[in-house]
C-alpha cells in the first residue's frame, strides 16, 4: 500500500488474470469428448462410468505442444484423477497404473505416454 496523505492509503492496482480464448476452451472440450468417447466413457483404472475426466498424461502447461494430441489423453474417473490417491493426489497411489501415470506426468515423457496408449488399445 502507498501512503497518499495522513492516515489514507491507496491500494496498488492488481494485475488481471489472462483469460483463455474461447476457441482454445472449445478445442479442449472437443479433445476431452474425443478421448472419453474413444475409451467408452469408462475409467481405465477402476472401470467406473461415473464422473469421467479426460487426463493429459503429459502436462499441457509445461509442454503445450501435446495439448490436443489424442494419444496424450486417457479417461479416468473423478477419484482416480483428482482424489487423494489419484494421479493429482498427494497420498500413496491406488495402483501401479496410477503410479505410472504420475511418473509420466512428472517427467513429461511423451514416448512412454504413447507406448502406454498403444498397450491399452491392444487390450481385448
């Protein structure tokens, strides 16, 4: 705060958050629907069909080139995605599959993500 006069303070102007363009939001929503549709709207970890999310295996913030790459996406339910034992959780992971997804997300290894996607697609 900056002192203007005696006992009066002026607050500094806050920086405004940069809003995403609506076109990129629409592209992400379309990407999410394609990924979840490809996986049958089913969590690939536990098999749940409730509250499915599309998860970027390689972070879209740190490596934005792979944001709309379909092989970078995987379908998870809410608890496997954002729960305490999920991919973005802080506790011990639910399964070895979640552990692998955490490793891919942290390292940003697109080759591991694509090979995992191929293994999943080759399952009966």
